[in-house]
């Protein structure tokens, strides 16, 4: 299973259901259930279904603010921004610790059964 590393502010918005799009500077082929990791904590805080990825441009980014929650879209520095479309967020009652591999910045490979028996 894959774990996506996200800063706390954005992670909280995703897990609350307010932010179904994560804006990134690259595409991904990953789809399905992924874990959400709070950056710098070594903890898995939840999970979502990563459904799709859509390339955007800076001109249309402001029109979709309700999906990505970025107030100042001029601050998005990606040459080619992508919306990673997520649904069905699950916030874990108790975060799950994991061992962070050296050099991991976006994705972490996790055991396939990491969420077994966990309640959201």
C-alpha cells in the first residue's frame, strides 16, 4: 500500500472532507486506497480513495478553489499543476506509526495490511 505525505493543514482539510483535490506538480499512476501521512510525524492519520488525476493550468485553478482550498492560487509554483482527485476520506481514531525511509518525500511504501482491523 502507498502512503502519501501531506502537511498538516492540508491533511486536516482532506480528512474532514473539505478538500477533495490535492494539488501536486506531477502526475501519478497510483489509484485506489492510499494512506495519508502527516509530514514530519511518522504517523499515518487516515486514508482515502485516489480516484483520478487531472492536469490543470494556472488560469483555471482559481475557478476550482472549493475543491483544493488554496486561497492564493498565485502561490502555486508548479509549472503544470495536477489535481489528485480523492474521495471517501477516513480519519483514524488512533494514528498508526510507521518507519519513515530515508529520502521519502512524496510516497512511502507501506505493508499491504497496514489498515487491517483499524477503525476510522
